[in-house]
C-alpha cells in the first residue's frame, strides 16, 4: 500500500501579514499627530533633534561666512572665486532648509535664533582678510563639517535611516566643497608665488 502524499499545511503567512497591516493602520490612526515619528522609530529623538539643530546652526554659519566672502572678495582672482563662494552659500542654504524640514518631521522645532548660534555651530565664523585667508577659513570649516557629519551619521546608524540618508547626502556635498576650496587654495597660492617670483 502506497503511503499517502503529505497534505499541504494551511498557509498562515497571509493571515499574519493582514493582521500586521491592520495593526499598522491602528497605530497610525492612534498616533496621527506624531507625524513621521512612528512606534518603529528607533532613534533617541531628543538627541537626534539636538544634533540636527547643531547641524542647522553649522549650515547657517556657513551661509553667512560664504556670503561675506562673496561680497568681500578682492584681487585678480576675485570674480571667479566670488562666484564659487556664492554657489557654496546657496548650497549650504539648501542643506539648512533640508535639515529644518527634517526637524519638523520629527516633531521638533528648528532653532533659527541668532542667540547662541555660534555655540551651537560646529564651525566658526571667521571673516579672513585676504582672498587666501577666506578660502583657507572656508576649507577649515568644510573639514570640520565633514568630520562632525560623519560622526552624526555613525551615531544614527539604523536608528533613523531617513535622517542618516539625508546627512549622507549633505556630507557628500560638503566633501565636494572641501575639495573645491583645496583646489582653489592650491591654484591661487601657486599663481601668487609665481607672480612674486617674477616681480
């Protein structure tokens, strides 16, 4: 007598998945006023908001410094460098807007207050006297932003993937800015030395 073929077991996966969807819907309705902060949010929201407000202050200080440098650039190379400063100022403003938007998504308050902005910012506001000084200060500030944003990204890990991805995108742009300033510094320093040598 042939053994009977094994009967397929009832597939409970579909039922469980539907139950999960119902639970997701219930939680979404229950916590509707919490915006993007769901029960699955694994980050320390208070710390994330503090770090984001520090990053916001950093970006605002960068905007102000680049704007100052844009208008104060003087000398033979000033036009091209001033345009670079303005482009960076506009990109830093875009970073600030993205960070402020994320803070509100996490049900926080973006801190735009001028009071204490330099203590919240990771980078400094240094005006610089010459074009070389300005470029050097911007390069230093970009390197500070790269290091601090890298630390923020490491801290976020998988606890807040959306914020981490945003900061990774901003970090990539800051690395480009640092490279731009490094190239400008090298080029202009070399040309000034050559001009001094000829005279």
